C-alpha cells in the first residue's frame, strides 16, 4: 500500500545552514546553469529559494548542527530528500519470485588520451580557478568484454558519467549503467555507483536483473601511460529476482 510522507521537519533548518555556509566559505560549485527563471520552476522538484537553479558539486566540511558535529553528507542527504516534497514508499512482494545470487566477471576498457571512441568526454569544465577535475563532468560509453583483450567477446557497454567531487582530485563519483548487448543477459541492465576506489555498489537493474542489489570489486588490470588505455577488471555479486 502506498503511503505519503510529509516534508522532512529539518528541511528549513538544513537549507538555512547550507546558505549560511556558502556565504562564509563557498564549498558548492555551480557547474551547469538552468535557463528557466526561478518563478517558472516552482512546479518542479527543485524548490531551493535561491535566484537560480542548476547543477551543483558539493564538498562541505563538518558543520555544527544542533550542538553536535554532523557529517555534511548526512545534511545534504536530508536536504535532497526534503527537496522532493512528499515521497512515496511501497513494499514489494511477489510469492512466485525467488531471489538468487549471480556472479559476473568482466572487463571495462577506457582510453583517457586523444579522441579515441573509448575516451570519456568532458561536457562541463570546472571553474577557471580550479586546477583539478573538481566541478567537471565527464560522460563515458566504454566497451565491456568477457576477457581482458578488446578483441574478446563484447558483452555490453558501461554508459554513464563521472563528476569531480573532491578538490584534491583524489576521487571521482561515477554513475554507470551496464547495458548488456550480448550473451545470456542481452537486453538487461545493471545500475551502479562508485568512487575511484576498489568497490562499487549496485543499486538496481532491468530485465533479468530486476530489483537488483549488490556490490562489485574493481581491480586495475592494466594501465598504459603511453596510449592512455586503462582496463579495469570487475567481479560483481548481484542479488536479483
């Protein structure tokens, strides 16, 4: 049964603290501007009471919140939940569906030099005073193969984007859809999020991976600094129906 939830009671306080933080020491960078005026956006989900809306990259340190130190990630999470207005929640259950575990092993190929088709494309560049990728957005469409060589069986494409969210350039935030174009899972997809670390989390899927959840272990298989080709080996463990 669907149940509507009222806006989070901390919404106004979170918005006020975030605005105050930006006045004292800016830690959010506007990387994409909306051309629609704020008065025309009141029907949209974006209801921040700033003059304009857009895409922001946030990197906020610890702040004082109700006499205690709270990580800004929690604050931003509350803020994002509050902005969506009344949320809906539902419990899913189907007596004829049995959950199972699938182990996937594959390789993702990237090329970070030149105009190679495997190279990610930077669609938004960070502020001029930034010497790192902070504030930049890169879009990718990389081949996924069953083996480490690019000539091996092509099973899909890793399509998504990466955002520079750390000022020291140590990490990128990746949002990726693994679209299966061949093999037994052709037509299905997996959605994942990760940082530039050794682990990612699987948050959903379609086709044979409906209601998917799980994790993936990432390992650099090879890095060629001359050609710019990077091959990442991934072991994914997926629970699905």
